[in-house]
């Protein structure tokens, strides 16, 4: 692909990532609150979150193979179209005060999350070897915009149809999904070749036994798992501590900035210091997050803890994605990427479903203690590969 077209595609993919993360950040601010408002059994408060992740989990592999056949552009358009319908169903559910209907809409929106995960891989495919780590980082940097647009979209549209709270937010989200579809129309990426569509490569389990794959997949999965548990229940914990909706939105804004602002330089850090060192720094930042969270329940504890966690997630996730691109050939790409994201979404679904019950039954402190083993696994895996003597490139 010509370098100018590649950089243009990366820029437009970053725009799509920004729009996608706008929807995700706005949804995470309100979805548990809407679930709590509609569910008669409050232990089911985070069920819509879990269903959103469950639909992403079951869609991940089909989405990867679908895009292997039809290409990235049509794949992303399909996913955004499904999410647009899902957002409108959620708005209908809020008007109708229907918890089951809200769960259905959340599941439809979750399908797009599976497609959106491949924006970073699409960027890697658009770049050459030297630009690849930076391309992944730059696309994820599109989420910086979402740190501002997502929380503000939730705040300014929450009462759009007062006294029916949150319906306006989901209608606004439907327009954002439409904007993703329009942006994708301007991206020009080559269609999959016949060899790529028909190729199979090595068996998946052979690929998955590679030490680099194990660390790439499980470290990224652990980072998503830990983040999901804390991010899902943080608004509930803050509400129990009598913080306002705007306070929760500010905390989420700091978290999202932490997730994506480092992406402007994460690729440079990987090239300079090595991917495993950057991932190790991410695991240490997760430990710092837990220390801050357990130190108190003031606003700054929530804000600083969630922001640090965002940076830690960025280092682990960008690093894991960079590592993963070293483990497969072109013909193996769809199944390896699909399996990697299937692992991520499976763990995220379980975390989202359990987090509501944990927060309701045991509280914020116990939830943080429960995350410690997850972070420890990621840390041990990275240290194991770092000192195993196996060659790992700084960039791919």
C-alpha cells in the first residue's frame, strides 16, 4: 500500500476509534445506572454490561472470519449498523421501562465492540514494519477525543427527554454509530487476496503454544479483565459514597484519557525500550492503581486510581497487540486475532457479570482486593518471557 494512503487510512481509523470509544465511554457511565433503574433484582444491575460483553465474545471469531472474506471496510460498516439498531432498542427500553428489552439492546451494541477491536489490527495491516507499532498506538490515540466527548455526551443528553432519564443518550449514540459508517466509506483498504481468504496456515493450538503468544494474549486479557471489574463498578461505588453523576463522569473522563493519551508515545516507547519493558511498566501501574483505591474513598482516590489504571491498560494492551503480530502469518491472521479477542471478551463478560454482585454484596474494597491475583498473573508472565532468553523484537 502506498505510504500516503496508509497514513490516511490510519488517520481515518483513528477517527473511527474516537467515535467508537465515545460510545463506549458514554455507555459505561450510564449502563450500570440504567440497569439499576430498570432491574427489580438489584443483583442483576450489571447484567446488561455482561450481555454486552457476551455478545462481543460470541461475535469476535465470526467477525474476524467475516472480515477475512469481505474486507475490513464492509466488516466495520456491518458492525456499526448492528450497534445503531441496538442503541435505538435501548432507548425504546428506557421509555418502556423494560429491563429485558434493555438487555437485548445492550447485546446488539456489544456486537459492534467485537468489530471495533479490529481497528488496531487494521492499522497494523496498513503500515510497514517500522511504522506498525506507531500505527497501532495512533489509532488507539483516537480514544483521547472520547475522554471529552463520551462523558459530555452522557451529561448533556441524560435529561434530553426528561423525566425519562438516559433515553436521549442512547438516541445520540445511534447518530455516532451512523457517523462511523460514513467515515468508513472514505477508507480505501485492499480487499483480502484469494490466498488470504483460502489460506489456513498452522493449527491454532500450535500457534497458541508459542511463549510470545501466551504472554501477548494473556497479559492483554488480564489488563482488560482487571480494568472491566473496576471500571464497571466505579460509578456504583461513587454513588454509594454520595458522589454526583457529574463526579462519576469526571472520573471516567480521567480514566479514558489515561487509556488513550499515552498512545501518542507508546509506540515510541516500545521502539526505544522494548515491548516487554513497556508491558512491565503497565503491570506496575495497575499495582499503583490498587494501592490508591485501597487508600481511601475520596474523589481524588477514585480519579487518580482510575487514571493510573487507564495508563497501565494502555501499556499492556498496545504491547500485547504488538507482540501478537509477531506470532502469525498472513493466512493465520484471522483465526489468531479472533482467538486472542475471544479470550479477552470471555474474561470481560465474566468480570462484568460478577462485578455487580461483588460490589453489591461485598463492596469496593473487596473488589480491589479481588483484582490483585489478575494483575499478579500478568506481571509474572511478562517477567517470565523477559528473562527466558527468547528473542522479542522492540517493534514489529
